């Protein structure tokens, strides 16, 4: 008989959040080894909730062999701190209530989203849930982002007493877990530093991934790619793309000022250079306002693409941004790198030296990297990609990234690691 695994997932399919996609891959990839139940919000990543999810206290569904308990949350605006916090607290409260419906479980798995509360949910599940023989389930805490460190690095909350309490709570979640899983070598260092002079919790590292069967290289003539380019006015352009959350942790407000210097720029083979931002988030309005105010015709903002269309938008780019703000090393790991490697595109990276993705890009040789805040180096790297737009070197960078991913960073490889470490607890 298969053992039972409960996953707390703030977002889950069909929401477009990267962590939701990772958890869907994980849940469906582990269902042959475990009976999987997921507790998550109703679809709400955009802040808007459809009418079909506004009636019940809990929506029980099955998706691709995974049992899902969806809990209601209020709608929110990504630009409103108050409404975002209200939404997160509602998920935390409702997920605790939904735990009663989960039944007996052998394992409780949670990620570090929402910040701090994700770990607290896992700890709650370990205390309240029982196994079939009356014991407590094993608790696995997967840290995708360290908080409150990430919140402090971006200045999102500046009240030191609140941060001190948050740190105490998240350290407790780590300490009480049976296993902490991080997604980068630099995050392992952060965990060790948190517990300097204490017993470091049992831990391991497993890279995130991309499903190479869904995200893979396409030719320039692929109809879906050309349709995407035609729809957004990108035909015959040299496209430098940012795809994902247009949020707080990426210094996009600083980078847009560097991008302004390339307004109206052309490549050696005569193509106009376009900077495409695909996605949404809390700083989108600020970027849009800046671009409109400075008449930056070379910048385009494009909505999130549906999951089945993502392969076309990613392949449409010639170069992809992969960025984090200063202070994020050891705190967060930009999963968008895996999608970039999946479509064999070179990386224009702004990452701190020694961070997991910086190390991968440098080791693989699949892009050029500059430090956050070093805008001159960012400018030089943008100019290098434009000057070499028609060179073989760009294609070789993309190929190196894709080859490495296929050998080391596929969905099946990472999920098998999860199955192995959980089964051994």
C-alpha cells in the first residue's frame, strides 16, 4: 500500500506561479509512489478569482491523479501591500481548517511560501495530523526562499521587532522538521549560518527543474513562435526578454534606466532591439509609467502566457534576462534559469557571485553575468549581446545550457531525488 503525502501549496495549477508549477510537477511525479493530497488556494495568482470559486468553503477536486483541497481567499492587488497580506493570512487560516479534511498522512510537505507561514503550516500539519497507526507524520520543509531574509533584503517590511519574531518562527519550523530541502548551494550556506553554534537541522539540496518534454527548443519558423511575435509586434526584432514575476526582488526599476540607453538601438544585421517584459507583478505599473514617460519605444509589456503557450514566448526571445536584486544571494534562487536553458537561449544575468544560478551559468558557460547594482557592467553585457546578435557564440551559449539541463536538471532527475529522500525518513 502506498504511503500518504500531504503537500501545502500556496499556489497550484492552473495558477502560473513558478512554485505552483514546481509543486504540480512534484505531486504528479510522485503519485506512483505516494497517495498525494494538495491543500492550496482557489486559482488566484493574478489577484482575480472566477465566480465558480466564490461559493464554497472548500473545493475538493482531482487533477491528473492528485487529490486537491482548494480554500477560498479574498481577491487582491499586487500593488497593494495591505491586500496582499490579507490574502496570505486568509490562505494560512483556511489551509489550517482544510487540514482536518486531509485525513491520515505519513508525510507533510510544505514550501517557504507564503513567507514564514509556509513553514508554520507544515509544523501545524505535523502536530495535528496522525498516521494510520496513530503517530505523527514526517515533516519536510522545502525552502525555495529564505524569509525574513528576503523581505529584509528588499525592504518590503522594515519593522525590526516583526522581523525578529519572523526569524524565530521560521527557525522553529526548520528545527522541528525531519528534513529541510533547499534549492541551491548558497541556500545551504544560509541554513548553516542561521544555526551557527547550534545543531543544524537535517538537510539536503535538490535543484529545481524544467519539464524538458514541455519546454524545449523550437525553430524560428515554428508557427506558434511566429504567431506570438506577430501578436505583439516582435517580428524581425532582436528580442531581449524578461519572463516571469515583475516584482520586488529583481531591481527592475534600476535596470529599466540602463535599458533606456538602448532605445532605438539596432543590431549589426539591421534588426531593431526590443526589450520584452512578459508577466505581471507589483512593480509593473512603475515600469510602465517610466517607459511611457521617457518614450521608450523599444520596451514592450506582454501579459502572462498560458501554460500551453509558454514554450512559444520563451522561444521567441534571442536572449533572456535572469536577475536578482542585491542581497538575494543565499536567500532565493531564480527558477526562470531552467526555462531559459530549456529553450536553449543565452542568459543575460544580473546575479551575485557565489549564488547557485550564477555558479551554474559560469560553470556551464551559457551566458554573461554582472553583479546587481553594477549598472555599467549590465550596460556592457547588453551591448555585447547586441553587437554579437548574429554570431555563432550566442547559439553556442544556448546549446551549452540546454545540454547541461538535459543531463542534470530535468524534472525526472530532481523528482526522483525527492522520492528517494522522503522515502528514507
